[in-house]
């Protein structure tokens, strides 16, 4: 598959990251290893990127572990393997990486691993949400909204979606719009629904565009 755009910025959460939070003496080597993998990835040299990330991830580096999990999850330069993707995302998640927690939750949610996918997914989303990750907060809200892996609770859905919206999460904006359009846990308000759908659409969420039109027409 074609690789998605990636960033090597260390100032934000990104698909591929350089590690700076390490002890003096180990940081340079860990950063160099991950940077070499990112460089190879950006050049389309996926086998080289795989080797670089594998070597560093085996040493426990959370950023390279995340990157390796991403390559397995999306089949970038190699065969898709959700079990191995989950293995490496967990290495990163166990070190506190909220993005890896969300990625691991998504694999469970998609039913790619044994067990009750929704329950396992929600467990990881909760952990990410507790660390302030907006995607985790959005997913927890979504699961409460529809009762995925948990008893349906619109108040909890509203709570978690609101936290994600405070960080500008478009998925949460869309789902909150849906709550207002359906009148679930809140007073039905098509105007508020349209406003939220518009915010999500402006951030590129395609499905929000059609939902906005539907809410406007009262259909």
C-alpha cells in the first residue's frame, strides 16, 4: 500500500517520532537509530526502515516500536500482520505512549485479535483518554454513545466527547453533533448539530459534510 505522510517533528504526536526523552548517553544513539528509519521510510526504502526500526525496537525504544507496529498494521513494505502490529504497539503503550494505546485499541476494535474486541479496545482507549489523548477521549465517548463493550450511557458519552472537542478533535465534533441531532443525552438541537458537523467538515471529515446537509434539511 502507499505510505501515509509522516512527520519527524518532536513537538507533536506524529506517526513516526524521534525520541528525546531518554538518559544522557543513550539519547543520541536511540535518536539516530529512529531517525535513520524515518529517513529510509520517507525515501520509500521500506525494508531498510524496517531493519532500522526493528533493531531499535528490540532495545525497547518506544518510538521505533510504534513505527514498527504501524508498518505491520498497514502493510507498508511487508505483509499485514495484526498480531505483530499489536505486539510492537504494546511495547510502546507499556511505556506510556498514548498514541500506541489508541492504535492497539483500533486493532481490537476491528476484530483482528482474539477475545472480546470492544471490551479490549475500550480498555486501551480509556488508558489513552486518561493521559489526555483526544483520540482516546473521542473513542471512549463513542463507545458509551453506542454501548460498545460497555453499558450505553449518554452522559458519559457527552463527558468524554466534550473533552476531546476541547482539543479540536473532528471525530468528537461529529459524534457530539450526532447526539444533538438525535437528542440523546441532550435536548434535540439541529442547529447545534449543524454547527458541530461544520467544524468537523472544515477539518476534512468527509462524512460530516453529508450529515450537515441532512441535519439542515431535517431529514
